[in-house]
């Protein structure tokens, strides 16, 4: 893909071709063909028949209701000659649209999802459940939402980004409004830094012009060349508009291993003093931003994003313990359709390595290699 095209590095993944959303799109196209017929009686009849689709929460319409609604609409349209295409929200049932308004129950859905799927991350859960719905429910935010997720490998940073994306766009990471950048893949060569800065600005500008509620995920921030991320500083700032584009409704997620040592230090102190990680406060980790700012290998080294307080929250991901690894194994077993066998769960968890050397409390790879280790036992 050429630089400057709105979709950016992930533009090759076109939405609407796979999964439930793809099927819905196909059904929708067939229905549209049917409905694109000739006219008839009153717009009211059409609106009435289409009410289940146009009403808030229409995404949850049952297949039977949908069928009835479309049949009714077809009959009415045949009578009225009123084009269905003029109804706002109609197309969005069949094809992905940029988010206009988050679902009313977003906070509850996100909380439930994180409670069920994310283990051992009380602080991350707390920050995300409050900040993301709060931001999306604000029709006029003063700046884009910028969250920086930090922690040891395999502790759930990418996993949480996926959950956030799915809570906003049904197609999650495959959505055309969600853009993922991986430093070592998209910005590998230091000598191309100037070019990357221009491309990044163009990609973000293009995509936000297309959809104000775009989501940008920057993975491997700690491997990003220093200075590159500062090229997007204007977009994260408190500007009403820049060259006619407002960036205030976008979401930026930065993922990094930087700061993991600091987080581990605090988590270890907690563990040694017999305290529960659920009682940990963000205040206990307030030094996180400073350690990231001063870390030459953080991607945020002396970054103006931190300097100018443009990162809204530094979200700590705690190192995972033996019991969390076991929970991940159980989930993996269930997702593959197996009955949970506690012997296998223990064997897989025992096979992982733990640190510090003496205490052996935290998993070196979090839950990351659980699925490959499990392959040996199935
Ligand atoms: N806290 C967690 N709760 C539940 N599952 C987890 C958790 N952390 C990791 N996992 C599982 O492990 C997999 C790998 O984790 P993930 O890719 O999110 O780690 P990461 O923190 O982004 O690591 P890295 O820093 O190496 O990119 C996830 O897809 C998920 O299945």
C-alpha cells in the first residue's frame, strides 16, 4: 500500500468479508436487491416495517424479526416507491459504519468482558472500564483519548486492545476503523525516519478525515525509534481542528514493555508483604510515567507526548502468577472444545518458567506460550 492512503499499514485487511458481519452484509445485499423495487404507498408504512432496524440497539435484531421487518418493508416499498436508502442507520445494519454513538450499555459490556476474560489485571481493568466508555459518551471531547499500556510480555496488552476494539466495532481489529502499527514491521529502518514521520501523519489524517472515531494501536512502542511518535503530537493535543480535521474523537493506544521492571518491583513488594494485588492503587505506580520518559528504549524517551501531558493514562499490566497461568490454560482448553483436565492444567503451568530466580512467582512469558505448550498434551 502506498504511503498516504487513508487505511495505512493495515489497509490490506478489508472488512466485511469474514465472520458474522460478513454474512450479515451478504444477507443485506440480497435484501437490498429485493427492496430496490418499485414504489407504492406511505413512507410511514416503510418506517413502521423498518422500525426494528432503525431503532437504537438495532444490531441486536433477531433473524426472525429481521425477516419480518424486511418482508414488511419490501411490501411497503413496493407500494410506496419510497427509497429505503434515504433512512439513516439503514446501511449500517448491513455494512460497517464509523461509530456515531456508542451502545448505551458499553461500560457494562466492557466490564463483563474484562471480568470474564482478563486475569490478574485489576488496575488495567479499572482504568479501561472507566476511561473508554467515558470518552466515547462525551460528544465533544477536548482531545483524543490516549492510553499507554505497559507491562511484561504476555500479560494481556494486545488482548485488551482487541477487547476494546471489539467493544466499539463489531469486527474488532479487522474493522476498517481500527489501525494497528507494529514498530518492527512498519517502521523498521532508522534511516527512513523522516519518511515514516510523513507517512504516519498522512495515514492518521486520512483515516480520521474518513472516520472521527478511528482507533490507532501502536504495538512495540519500546522498539520504536526515538522521535517518531512525536510526529503525531499535534493530533493528540487540545486543538479544535488542524487543517480542517478534528482529531478529538479518535482513540490512541500505545503498547510497550517499557516500565515492566518498575511494575514488577511494585508487584513483588506487594506479594512479599502478603497483600492482594486487587488492593493495589494506581498511586502505587505513579512513577511509571517517569520511568518510561527516562528510558532510552521506551519509544517515549524524552517524548513531548509525556512532557506535555498528552497521555491520559499510563495503564500498568502486572506480571502474571502461577494461578493466572492455570486460568489461561483452562480457557485455552475450553476454547478448543476439551473438558478441563486439571492434571493437564498443572503440567502446562509447571512447564512455564517463573521469576525472580529465588521466589519463582511471576511467569516469564505471562500466558503467551500457553497455547503452544498445550499442544504437547492434546
Ligand atoms: N491477563 C491475561 N488474562 C487472560 N489471558 C491473557 C492475559 N494475558 C495474556 N493472555 C493470553 O495470552 C495471549 C498473549 O497475550 P498478549 O499478546 O495480550 O500479551 P502482550 O502483553 O501484548 O505481550 P507482548 O508485550 O509480548 O506483546 C493473549 O492472546 C491471551 O490469550
